[in-house]
C-alpha cells in the first residue's frame, strides 16, 4: 500500500466538490484552520461553488476538478468539501494513475467512501475523516485533531500520543477478541454498491468499519445479508460498527430490532472481534481512520481499542 507523504507547513492542498452542493460560507472555518493553524496553502476547485440539480456542478465539472487535483504535482492532499451524493457517478471515469507515481492524501467520508475504496483497490492509502464543510460544527475538535495528526504524520507506532490508540466504551453486543489487519470501510450503502465493480476491495483479512445515515432497518438488514451471502464478512479480521444516524423503521411490518442487533445477527456465525458504538459516522465523533493502513483491534469486557501499526 502506497502511503502519501505527510504534510508540512506551506504545502498546497485542494478542496473540491465531487458530490452535493453547499453554501460557500460553510467553508470559512475550515479555511481559517487550514491556513492559520495548519499553515497550508489552499487551492479551490474551479467548480467548487457550482450547482447542477442535486450535484455540485455537472458530472463533467466535478470530474474535471477532481482529476486536476489528482494530476497536479503541487497538490499534496485533496479534500472533498462535503458528501451527499455524486462521487459514485464519477469513479469509473477517474484516472488514479498519477497517484501511483505521486501518492497524495484523499480526505472525506459518506459518499466519498467510493473514492476511498477505489484508491485502496488501486493500492493508495487515504483518510476517512471529517470534511471542510463540517469544521464549523460544534463537537468536532477531536475529529479535526485526528485528521491533523494523520496528515502531518503524528500517529506512529512509537508515538502513541494524542488519540492513538482510539478507544470506545464497552457495549453489550461487543464480541471479545484480538484481530490485526488492514483498515477498510466507510458508509455501508456505498460499500455495498462497490460489489462487483472496479472499486471493490478484497475484504479478506480487513478490519472493516461501517456507518450509515437515513436508511431503514429493512435496508440495513438487506445490505448486511447481501454482504453475508456474497461471502464478504466471513474472513474479516475485525468489525467496527460506527454511528447509524436517522435510521427508521417501517410503520407496518416493523423489524423489532435495532441496527446494531441486525448487524450482530449478520456476523453471528464468525469469531473475529466486533466493537459497537465506534467513534465514526455522521453524528457524534468521527475520528479520522486510515483506509488501507494496518491496525490491531482489541475488544474486551472493558471496551475496545484500535492501535495503529
């Protein structure tokens, strides 16, 4: 796995919008943090503020910005301004070849999961992390700090400062054990949509992390069942279950189980460690996770811990 060089003050980064549109003013907090605190030079995508229906510009415009960021040797990291929906429409046309010669950090989550998976499948590590539009929200200090730590190379085996290791409290559905493997994952819906495509990663031996938002319990059950039937769950090294926000049940024919219970049922036949209420997702904490890099998950009666190798 190619690990992009860590950032240094003065480096140039680029913010693009490969998915949904947003008010430009929502980025002002991120501009301040990146420019003043991190001392980075920010380049904005040509079509950063464009809008075409439900998307931040046409497919061609969003693709052009993203490809330019990938191609430009001066750009050291690429931030998706926000998620929503739209990246999935671009990924097949995206040329990641320049990243093989000059890896750079790709940062985002939610809809951006497909881009992170595509990069991992091509052999390049990335960061599942808070996006610039969310810097303005309260309660995101840890999310922003873990992103900074990863971007600037402050998370290493010999330096277990800051929030390395990551920890979560005990949960009644946790399954104890220890597992080591490469991290993979993100938004459950987007991961399921990579199956059978060029963006699908090899799930065997991975520590998988999942989260989602605005789905029904039926859809959660259906997606987990599909992963089980496709033999994607049986050879995992571990499973991290993040926040499932705004999940709703049908008014009739209700499932009678929570999202966590449905996930536990789907992986009940396996023996690897499973940790619930992991600090990743659309609500609550969303700590930066290095997609494609190794870690060790330990789950015990006292809680769970993820140490990055």
